[in-house]
C-alpha cells in the first residue's frame, strides 16, 4: 500500500511508477528494462518492510536511483516530485547534483 500526502491509502502501482519515470526519461539513455527493474526493487523493498510506504519515501527512492542512472531524468522527476515553480528551483537542484567541489561548476577547484 501507498500512503498519500492526504493520508489516503491506495495499492502500489508499478505501472504508475514506471510511467512517471518514462516521462522523466523521455529521450534519455535509460531503458524500459532499467525502469522496470527499479520499480520491482522498490516494490520488493516495500513488501519486505511491511507492505506500506509513503509517497515521499517512494519519491526519494526513485530520485536516488535516477540520479545514478541519468542526471537529466533525475532533474525532470525532481521538478514534478518536488513541485518546482521557477528556474531557480532547477538551478538549486542542479547545484546539489554538482556539489561544491565539482570542477564543472567550480573551475578553481
């Protein structure tokens, strides 16, 4: 079961999760198989800890895994999941991806 922000509960939907990832990964080098695997792993993790998770926990898990697969897909998913409202939200999140020591954003080192 998935506990929504409103407190409502609904059955976990792997198809819904994969559809969200597919939207984020459109035209990116992530395969459907990778998304299906990620969804299966999340579903198994939910089952193993009692069969219930919040939308927040699921969203965070997806973000962590997408970050490893493709940073653009990560930002797209984060924009919906975190409710970005302007370009500043994207800039802040992209800055978190880069980190303070990243030479791409900090050429001085």
